[in-house]
């Protein structure tokens, strides 16, 4: 065969045009251009998130933690203070608090710094999904997918919260990218084991994610020409990777709890939350008007504050182990399902529709509130489920027909949807549909482009029909907040945030706005036990703000209203008892302190309340006994530790106060309160320089936010001024 002729060498002296062509740099290879595009997507996604975090930090919502966020933050602190092994089986998934502890080693105890790290992996998730979409479809669609995730409202929202959703979303994006790029026909051992390990990591954030093994098994076991042992070997590698991550956690749970808990023990509790007489598809209270978990503010690992076992002990007189408590809630669920099969079946159907509805269902935080206060989260419509949902539903039809990797993505969406059906729907849970949904949307967009370019009328009609069907499903009527209820919730929550930032004056204005809406009937009166708790919290927080501004007489009737709304709400009962004691209504106060013993989280609150009542009456020895018992039963009680130290100081026992302070330090007394009492003892011991150094470490915001802390700091400053 004749070799191809060589092109003649270009002459040295050519035309000017030829010289310009010769010196022009070669065009970038497609792969290089794509890397540049991914880098730009990452930078844009991170810049948008960083800008949002700056706005958030300047709002009353900045740095504020609530509900699960508080549990995760405290859990991470316990791991840092007491060791990584922990003492309790996991009620909540452990991955995020352990990651949070690692982040805090690097960036310190700054909520904002942690959120910046989350913004980085949120931006990385946008790049990963863009690359996955490019591999499944084409580069232009990949860029569009990356842009959608960069400006997706809920992705930005969760990157700005101390919740597991941000980390979990990144891992899910990594999982999908790994599947799309993997050469599954080759059956590489490392790729298969890594796939299993990724699913294992995701499962340690949310246990139902173990079901992702199902589409993964279909993917790896159905390669071309696979038979018998070869397929089993691939399955074994996948499961081995999963076990490497999850088995140590199960062993650890057994070691600390003596029970076999493979992942977490919240399954039974969550089942009953989703299937009970008040269930409506989203989260409902199953503990009446009592708080769910153990004591308020108890710093423990495992998420045990939310496991409901203290409620079972106090109310239903059942002292159950972690695994037994989950089994108990499961039995209650099945009992209710047998008695009301129609309601339970309707709830399951409603939840699947809610998972694919345009609405978001807030549980811990409300994205609409953050948007109203801190500015835009992302792009309206483009960055919402209103656009993504119909395209994803349509894409699922075409993806399933493609087989292989596309079928895994569709299976991922199916598994996430069905895994929620027995439980309840919130925006946090639905968010984890998005990584698969955006890839399915990419598939239908490519199908539509292909049909348009080829002028294939039947193909284009099928795409259009699928999208229309998706639009119908996503826009079906579904429960949601009325405008009045949203405005009420916004005002109530902003009042709470202003209180946390030491601005009771601004808090009162917001609370009064919410109360005015309530009086006009705009907020409604529904909601069962959960609604009663929300109203009681409004009245309780309003009373607290009034008391902090010296309007204690006005606060008392609001404490009473809070307790009438939610008689099981231990903090409100304690506040009312304290108010009665301060007003000299001792018998009524004592009756309420006694009633606290039967309420979740009430025992420690009763000890502290009785301590203050004795102290106000001048019975200092009795008060000291109450506070001493309180710190024994709840070592994390900063209120009891502080009161105990000050009582000993008041009695002139500085050495004993120093010993108590050392115990408080070992128990993890929060730094502001710890520094304030260090300063108090230093100034009383004639060490003014030590006192000033301790005071300098206390943030002014913490002083403004805590009346007890402010009182101690004020005393120290007064004593320092006298010693000059």
C-alpha cells in the first residue's frame, strides 16, 4: 500500500497572510475549552453563594441556629470536647456532625466560616452535575445544567444553613458524576468499590439512601456479556465498598448501645410522624404540645435530643432503649394503618405528589423568609422546581429507554421518591431529588433538540406531550401556606431572631405585627398540636421580650396565654412559674414547678426555677442545693452553673467558687459565660488585668443577647472601675 504523501514544507518566505496564519496559536482542544467552562461555572456559582452569605450575615438571620441546626452544632462541639467515639447510638445521621467537627478544627467556631466552606462544595456540585450532563448529552446542555444549579434557589438556600443538605447534595452530585463517567463495562474493581463507598457515605447522612444500592446493582450486574460469577463479583465489589463505610458505624452503635442499629434508630419515629391522626403529608407533632426530645440545651452526641424517648418516659410511662423506642413507634404506625387504611394510603399518594409539586414545604427554615430578608436566593422560575420538575418527569420516560447510566439516574429519582412515601415531605427531603432531576431534564432537552433538528414530527410530539404531562403533575393542587399564615410566621420568626441578637425592642415590633394578624384571623387557627405550639411560642417569646425591656407586668398575661395554648410546653410553663414567683404568687409558682416534672425537658427546668425562687426569698443554702442538683443532672446548664458560682461568691467562698468554675469548664460551659465568671473571680481576687483579658474575649452580641451574662459583665465592669 502506498504511504500517504507528505505535505510540502511551508516556504520560509511566504505572503503576509500566510505568516499570520502560521503564527496564530492553535485553537483550544474541546476538552480544554470544557475545563475552562467548568472552572467558570464553579467561580460563578461560588461568587453568587458568597454574595448571598454576605447579605445573610448582615440580616437578623445571619449566624442564627434553630432546631436541627442547633443539634448538629452542639453535637460537633461534643465530638471536639469529649472525643469522636461518643456515648449514644445515632438517632440522626452522623456524617454531617462529624464533618462539621472537622471543619471547626480548621476554621474555628464561626458559623459564617463553615457556610463559606459549604458554598465551595455547593459550587463544586454545580460543576460536577454540569460535567455529568455534558457526558450524557452535549456540552451546551451541560453548561445550562451547571447554570441552573449555580442559581438554583434551594441549593443556595441550603448551602447557607447548618444542615446536612448541603454536604449530602454535594455527595449525591459526586455519585451521579461518578456513575456517568465510569466505564461500567470494564468492571474496574476500584470504580465499583468507590461507587459502593459513596452510597455508604450518603447513607450515613440519611439511612433511606441505602436504597440507592438497587439502581446501582442493576447498573453493575447487567453489563454486556456478564454471566454468573462475573456479575456476582461486580456485585460483591459494590457491596464491599458500601460495607467498608457502613459496617464500622453499625459496630460502633452496638458497642455504645448494646443493640444492633445498622444506621440510625429514627425510622419508627418518622413513620409515625407521617402516619397519625393529624398527619397531612408534611411534618406534624406526635408529642402533643410537649417538646419532642430530651432536655433543652443538653449537649449530647447522636442527636438524642430529638429521639422522643423522654416524652415516652414522662407521658406514656415507657422507659425504652433506642432500638425499642423505634420499634414502639413502628407498632403505633401499623396499628393506625390497620385501623385507618384509607387515610394512610391517601397520605402515601399525597406525599409522592408533594415530592413533585412546585411548592416547597419548610420544616426547619423557610426559604421565602430568607429571600425576603437577605435578598434573592437564585433565579426565579429557572432556579425553581416549577421549571425543573416538569422537565425531569418528562426526561424520566426517555432516560429509562436509554438503559445503562441514564436508567440509573431515573432509578435514583424513583428510589428517592418512594423512600419518602412512608414518612413525610419537607423541602429538605425533596431537595435530594434535584441532582437526578436536573440530569433527567437534560435528557428531555436533548431529545427535543434532536427532534427539532431532524424535523421528526412524531419525536417532537412525544417530547412535548411528556413535558405537558409533567407540567400538569407539578402544578396539581397541593396543601400550602396561605399569604396570611406566611406573613404571621415571618413576623413571629423575625421577632425571635431579633431577640437572639439582643434587640428586644425590634423583636417586640415583629411580635406585635404577628399578634395583630392573629387577632384579625389572617393566620388561621388550624394546625393541631403543631399549630398550638407555634402560637404558644409566639406568646412566650413576646413575653420574654417584654420582660427584657422592663415590662414584666405586661409579660405575665402573655405567659399565661402561651401555657393555655400549649400546656405541655415546658419552657413556657417554667417562665410562667418564674413570673408568678417574682410577683409573690408562690403557691401558684410551686404548683407549676411540680407540674414540670411530668413534661418533657421539665425536670431540670423545675430545679432551676426552684433555685431562683429560693434565692429571691433569701434562702441561699436551699438555692445552692437546687442549682447543685441541676448541674449534676444536666451538666450543660449554663444557667445553673452561673447561679451556683455567684451564690458561692455571695457567701464569700471564693475557693469553692473557683472549684465550681473548674467543674463548669470541664462540663463545657459556653465561652461567653465562662469568661464572664472567670472575670468575676479574677476581679474579686484583685487580679484586674486577668479580669480585663477575660472580658475582652466576650462578644458584645453575646452580652446583648443574654440578660444573665450582661448582669455578670456589668458587675465586673463596676468592680474594675472601683479598683482603679
